[in-house]
């Protein structure tokens, strides 16, 4: 399968990088305090199928290389406040907390540590031909700018891999 309609939305406050970096002057120095990256894919599958695939988090490693493994901390369906342990390539496993969940529409999870809070949104929008899925990463905090500068390309690659894998997996589900 190929990405039929794949686009990335990049908003830049300054031409520092391909990530959104907001700059704020503070005590005679510039502090980069947020980073955001977003990508969207059009999936030729009903939103219910896409949602089912996203909610089966332990199966993510089957369809995306951006995740080595995921495990629910509690043995119950995802809900606001649920915790998920996620291991990504080249990173230590981390506990993420579901910060928002609208059934069949969107969910977000958040991880904080070492001067950076990262929130990842997964949003589904029904279309005439299937579903638009938008994946968005936001980092904020005292070290978000440094984190974005050092790890920005890996973050973009991870989100792009997840979007491409979700597209391929959901559309292959239709042919099974």
C-alpha cells in the first residue's frame, strides 16, 4: 500500500527547524518553550474500524515500527487517567497517562519528565470516503526546545511511521 493522501502540517514561529518552536524572551535570553508536530492521513476505512485498531494498543507493534511494545498498567479498557507503559526504539520504557478520551473520536496521552511534558493526540474525523486521522505531538517545558532540537527528527519519523502503519493496517483489514 502507498500513502494516497498524506500531508504534514508544520507551523513555524521562526525558521529554526521544521518543528513549531515558540520563542519567548526571558531575562535577556531567548527560551524555546514549546514544540509541536502534526501529520494527517486519509484512511479508506470506516472510523469504527480505525478506532478499534487504535484502542487495541498492545497490537500496535504489529503495524508500526514506532513502538517496540505497549502494556496497560491496569487490566481495563482505556479511559481518562489510565496508564500505559510504552517502549519505543532507542528510548527507555515510559509510563504515559491518558489525559483525554472521546470514544470513537480522539484520545491523548501525556508523559512528563526531565523538564519536558509531551502530549500526543490521536484524532479521527469521518469523511465521505473513510477517516482522516491526525497525530499531533506537543512538547512544553523548560527543556522542550532543546528536546525538540535534539530529538525532533526522531519525533517526526516516529509520528510518520505510526501514521503510515495505521493507514496500511486499517486498509488491509478491509481485504481480509
